[in-house]
């Protein structure tokens, strides 16, 4: 009998450091990775539930990330912290592209969908199922998309401020399928 099994790729371009000291800066993290500086594309410090801070260091390739992981522990503000492979939103298993004609519209929770969609009359509106205070609008072309963003992003409405951004067309993970005989 032939069975099919999904195998997820562990490849990533991002390393993480959990619970970094409060006084740690992006510059401190960059110094800890000085040997790999030419391959670093981004360093982010993120707060987790206001309890502690983590750092994410992104590299330009999976190989660069794996090479940097070999140091295994970084010293930040007199603390030794282990590195781990973090989820990567831009790794080889992702296919992300900015839409050439769609916008993402987030509106204040106090506003109704009906009122907000009227601001975008003439455009095709797509409200995902269970969406709360956001929808997508499809423009005729990139030029109209730019005008919509320029005219409506940060626009004050009764309940607050609109946020209008270029929509992401696809975020698709490609998971290899391995067949084997049992």
C-alpha cells in the first residue's frame, strides 16, 4: 500500500533569543553577531505579553542563519542566552507578494462595515468571514490603488482613524510531500 506523508521543512532565515535583558538594544544584538553582520537583514526586539522581550535576527539566506546558529549562545548585558531557530515569514517555504490592485482596510471597531464600505463605493469589496473591522477592496489598477491609499490611509472617521495598506496577495506554505511504501 502506498501512503503519503507531509514533511515540514525546518529551514528558516531567522534566529531567536528569548527573554533578553530589558536594557538590551538592537546595537547590542548586532555586536553579538558581528562575525555575521554582512548577512543580517533585520534585527527586531519584540515584547511578549508585556512580561519579557525576545529578539529576532533575520539573515539573507538559510545557510547564513545556520552558520550563525553554530555559536549557540550569545552574551547580552552579562547574560548568556541560547539561540534557537525561529519561525521565518520570508524563508524558502513562503510565497508572499504584494497585490497590484488590492488594498487592506482596517477601520475603528466603533464604525460599521456598511458605513466604511460606502467610502469605497465603486470598488469591489471583500469581507472575509468572521472579519472584525477590516475588509479588502479591489481597485482597477495599481494607479487607483495608490490613490486610494494616499486619500484614505490615516483618514479620520467618526470612531478613529482608517488604516489603508497594500494587501498581500498570497501567503502560501509549500510543504513537500513524500511518498513511501509500507
